[in-house]
């Protein structure tokens, strides 16, 4: 997985850019949100971007690629919202240049370790 995919994904998350995600995510992708104990389809994920866009007002995102191999990447992500932070790990499996699987895990409520 090229490092640019992690950057493209983080940039799309920051902007809640549904057009970018339509191109980045495979039609049969599964997005796993561990903290919510739920899996989302591509369409479920795209449908949730309106709420995410509201949450991102005044927020910033920092990221660092932890590992990247052919077809996979793991990215450490710090979300700084007005009034709180969240540190997470987002892992991606890529096929055909598109995200086939994404697993999102919250690591803590502070980005001090970032």
C-alpha cells in the first residue's frame, strides 16, 4: 500500500470528502469501527459523512504511518476536536488500488503519545 493512500484517506476524513471516498473505497469494502462494535458497508460509511463533517468543524487531524507493506497500511491518527482529542489506529487492506477493508481502533483520549 503506498504511503500516499494513508494521506489521501486522512485528508478525505479531515474534509469529510464523500467524492474522494467514493473513489478510495472499494464497492464491497468493510469498515470496522471497533469501539462501536459495528461494521459498515461503503454506502453506510458514505451516509455517515454528514455527521462527521459537523464533528470536524474546528478540528484538525495529524497522522503518522506506522507500517506499510504491499496491500496494507497502519496509520496512527490524532483527532484534535475543540475541547477534546482522540488517538487512534487505522489499518487498511488494499486491493486494486482501493480500500477493501479498514479497521478503526481508539487508543486513548489524548494525543500526548503522538
